[in-house]
C-alpha cells in the first residue's frame, strides 16, 4: 500500500470517527445551582451541522426531535431529571438537572429601565444580599458561547450594589450574580426596534399572585386605545394601557402582545399613530417554599418544608412599598410599631418565599381612633340638630324698631339704639310683611325715568310735600353756579335752616364745614355745628341733636 493510500485511509477513518462521535449535552448559561424560575437552554453538540437530534428525558423520548436546543423558560421541580440527546444513532451521556424548590439567597432587580428596551439601550441593575455583597460577581448571557462579566464597586459592609450593562443589541440577555456558594435570581431583558412594547414583570408570574401587563409607546404617554392579545387572540380592548390578571393560574402562560394608538405632545392634526408590539413570553411558576406567619399572643413564623437548620427573618413596612429588615432571627416576635409584618426562612444556600402579611395596630392607637370617630359623629349630629331647629320658626320678626337715646355725658355723645321704646325719634326697622299694612307718611316714591328731563335729576319727595319742600330739589346744570351744591331740605324747613346749606367754594373758610339741621331748628341749633380746625379741641367732635333741641342739647 502506497503512502498516498495510507493518507486517504486515515482521512476516511477520521471522518468516520467524527460522524460516529457521541453527542454531548450542555447547559447555557452555566449555573452552580438551578432554582425555580430560572431560564436556561440545553444544547446537543453532535460534532456535525444539520444533524437531526432526538431528546430523551428520564428515559422517555420527547416529541421534539428536530432541534439541537431545548429551552426551559421557567424552571420548576418537575424539570428535574436525566437529559440525553441522540444523533446519528449515538446517544449522549446523562446530564443531570436538579431544580431547587426555593429562592436564591440574593435578589437581582431592575433599578432603572424596563424589561423591554429599545435596541442599543440599557438598564441599571441592583444586587441586594442581606448578608453583604462583598466578593460577588455578576454575569450576562447573550446566547453565544461566552458570558460577559461585570466588575462591582462594593463598599465594605455594603448589602447593595448597582451596575449598568453595556448597550444591549441582542434579542434577549440573561443577567445573574453569584459568589463561591450562593447566587441571585435571574433577570431577563429583551430588546425591540418597534415604537410600541409590552412591559411585564421581569420575573416569572407566580400562581395565586397578580400580574400586570403594560403597553408602552416610546417618547409619549398619550395612548388613546390599546388591544391586548394572547397567542394572537384578542383578550381585551381598552382605553387604558394596562391589562391585569388578578389571580394567576398556569393557563396564563403564553405569548402576549399589544396594539396601541398614540400621539405626541406636539401633535396638532391628522390621525394618531398605531403600531403592534413584539411578542413577549409570559412564564408562570408554582410558588416555591413559602413561610407561614401565624398570630397567637404574638407572631410566629414557620416553614415545614424548609431545611431543619433554617433561621427566620422578619420584615416590616408602613406603606406597603418597601419591606425593611428587622433585627430579629427568632421564630417568635412581638409586634411594636403599627404597619404590616411578614417573615421568611433562610439557610446557607437559599431562602423561602415571603410569608403572608399581618397588619398590626396598637390597642391604644385603635382606642384613640374609635374615640375620635365617635366624637366626630356626635359633633356632626349636634350640628345637624342645631341647624334643623334654627330653621323651624321663620315667621317671627326679622328686625324691630329701635329708639334713640343720647348718652348721658354732656348730651353730645352718640345716640344708642335700644329695643322696646316708643316711636318718638326712632329709626324704622324692617319687619316681615303684615297683611293690611298701609303705606306710612314719608315713604319714598319711585323715580320714573319718563319724567326726567335732560340735565336734571328729580328728587325723592315725601307724601304731601311740595316741590322744593321736604325732598331733594332738582339739580339743574344750567342754573348751578360753579362750586355751589344745593342742599336737601326737610319738611317745614326755611331757607338754610333745617337742611344742608349751599357750600360755596368762594365763601368757605378753610377748615370749616356747614352743618345739617333738623326740623324746626334755627340756625346752627339742633344739627351738626361747624367744625373749625382753629377752635377744635383735640379728641372732641360735636354731635347730632334731636328734634326740638336747642343749642347743643
């Protein structure tokens, strides 16, 4: 056999060996522990392209036999088992998977951003671990053979740290963090090039909990109409951009998307924009190990399915938005401050799901709330009764006639108004209408526009009075002298006596005002006396006299 023949035979043997190479099963991303809710992909490496692959799980053939990948979107305990793949008549070795039915010891969340971002965008992630984050590392899996590592800037004794990944250009990126023995949950961030996206909680939905899906339009919140789809079937049309599932069941899993009509703030005319989002997978998981909070004298925490070496941690919240860790690791605890309480079991590699919440109100505070409520109700009832009684009798007099009396000091004080006096020198007050009441002398007559002449205002006369007597005299522009104003006369008054005297600018002395006289008075008697600045004493003012009074009395 020649050398050339030997080389050809060697090449054939190598090719045959490659064709007969046993396939291998691998997991991406590679995880030191696999928890409920994790997302991972199993690959079958056959050594050749285009080979058909059959999957075998726990010794049973699966229906999917045409793909070299097996994706598990949300891990559950029933996914635990032995995995094999078969290609070209060769079967791989067994790859064991054990799904832990509890939560990892650390928590990874999206601090800033959305679970679905624009292509080339990013988010800010935050790692929290109650035992500290010193020595932790974070990773990103984008579907390739390698994973990307992120360095964390951790301060001493810090229990939280944030980091921002590079620009996201692939359809799906899986983030997680770990140290030598522990790890966090995963966070999956997806990208989209469309103007509309479906936002959902970055962790799998939990059976028995609620789930809210939100339709977002980049750059605006002015969405006028949304249509939600599940597996390409319409499930809701609404003017709201959200769709809520109050009680999640396993049937809620599927592919969801939304169609939105929206406008921008500078929109002026024309039809609104409309676009459909990409499909997003909604995964549903059965609740993992969950602690139970019970009430007796105090509060106690228990978890029958948790490891025997578990300890307990207590949490408190006042507003329901953030749980604050309390300084207690005992199974029993007495509540102190008002608010909601919850607990969980923790051990070396994991922790239970948070327990049911218990709302606590101190008894003293509860008693005060009850007392204040009762007092408020009594006050409201008293006010209502008072208003009701005050409105029952509306037929009595509204105002009564009040007489005038002068003050005792020197007869020049202000006159007081008192009830019960006779009609002499009194002010008439308003009474309710009485049937048969006649108009009294001295009432005002209506002013009629028809009888008014240009440039003249007719006066308001009293009954039986003649023109110019007992009423306002007509003011005529033509006959008025500059600086002179005619006065208001009273019944029976003569000349300037008993009425306003004409004020003449030419004859007025500086600092002096003429007075108003009363019926029957003569000169300045019985009325306001002229106030003269020169003769006034500080703090003294002359008074208004009564009918028939003489001088200042």
